[in-house]
C-alpha cells in the first residue's frame, strides 16, 4: 500500500524537515505534494533526489489525498484542517490549534499510541509542542514504573523553535556583535545573541507564559492528568536542539541506576550518562538525530523519591517533523487508514 501525502507549510523549517524525514524513513508514498501560501507558489523544495514545485494551499483539492501533514501555523490550521478532514484526508497538525480539543487526539507514538484511534471524530491528529514531546518521551517509562507525582522543568529552547526568523535573528545579531554594528531586535523581545530570554509565547494572567502552560496541559492530556508540573521556558542562543533540566518526584522509590536501566530500554530514548568531562549530551550533538537523549541522571535527596536529569532533543525532528511522520506510520501500521481508490 502507498499513500498520497500533502505537506502544508513545505517552505518552512519544519515543512522541509517533514519532506526529508518522509524520504529518510521510506514512508510508503505514491505521491508527495508540497503546499504553502500563494506567495510561495512555484518555489522548489527537495524530496529525496526529487525536486517538488510548491502549489498553493487554497487552490488544492484534497479529495484524493490520504494524509496531510501540516506545519503552517495555528491560524492556517484552524481554517483549513477541518475542511481537509471533511474531504476524507487525515490531518496531522503541528500547530497548537487543536491540541486541547477533546475530540482530537494529541499523540507521541512512544507515549500514548492507543489514543490515535480517536482521530475519526474530526480526521485531525495533533502534534504536541516541541518542548513537551521530548519531555514525555523521557517521563513515560519512568511513570510506568514508579508513578510521577510532580515535575519541575526549566527549558533551554533553541531559536529554531521560533522558525526561520528566529534563526536569522540569532545569526545577524551575532555577526553584528562581532563587527560592532548596531544590534536590531525584531523577532524576540530582547537581544538573543550572547543572551538568554526567560519568555516564550505570550504572558498569561497568572504570570506564566503560554509555552509554559502548554507543557502542563499537554503532559496531563498525553501522560496522566494527575501529574503536577511547573515549567520555566527560556530561549537560548542555540540554533537547533531544545534542552531541559527536569526534576521529578515519584510516588514509589526509584534509584538513578534503575532509571538509567529503564530509559536505556525505552523506545525513543538514548542514555548518555558518564560522570566525566563530556559524558553528557548537548544540543549540538542532538541536531539531526531522532532520539531523545538523557544525561545527568541523579537522585535528589531534598524530596522523597526524587530524581533529576537532563533531556535534549532536536526540536525540528522529534519536537515536530519526526513525530508527525511517526504518527503517519502509526496510522498505517495499525491499519487505521487505507489508500483512496484512484481513478483509472
């Protein structure tokens, strides 16, 4: 079986990565269509050794398309995902538009694969926030064994999480600093070059940001509504790769050695944890990799049954494009979709 797949937002960072990963993983495609806004129509993007010309989303007929992976932002998704779903095409959406809709499953295949069956309610499946995706991959196997009560996480999120504009701003500001030019601030609220900014997304009434709220809501939806979680999300001058300092309190005793053994066997996880110089992962090494890397696993003696650890992943891959493709693979593996009949 092979499927016709449309990639919406194909000219963006995540859209291009989706095309790369569909090819890398050998997803069974009969045809791949690259879609974006009219202003990008005719732009060329790569799919393996092929070049695709981008078509306009608002002129495309989805009636013979099986899967649509969408990374074009929340407003585009709110307008188009329901329309696409009604044409019998399953939408895998990378935006926050439908993550908190009870009729739309929010999926990380290593964490809650069984929830995918709910997609038939709207023909839409949501991809979680990039910072949440890697976190729950690391938390799930530990939760299954010792039951998590509370999580405190501080994130160190790369500028690619803010799209191409974020990456461009870090580059141009860094160059400006080195040549003593004026440093212009456009995308971020303060200078990002040689700085960190404790502010991602908009502020809410309680003082937390929307990014921090997303991590709480999404962890509860995918992993366990009983888990208490608090987050501080920080933008750092790194191009690719989100890092997280995670402190966990469990209901049952669990040692650092037990946690290491559990995580080494867990799907999607890779443990690199040596107590020596360089015996840990950094975002630089995570770029281009599929795994969620875990280092610095240690017991926290300030609480009963506490552990601390360091979690790193390529946010463009596991945090977005890879997870979307894995969701598509899960649909196929479980026989939840069939290719549409093509006209002779």
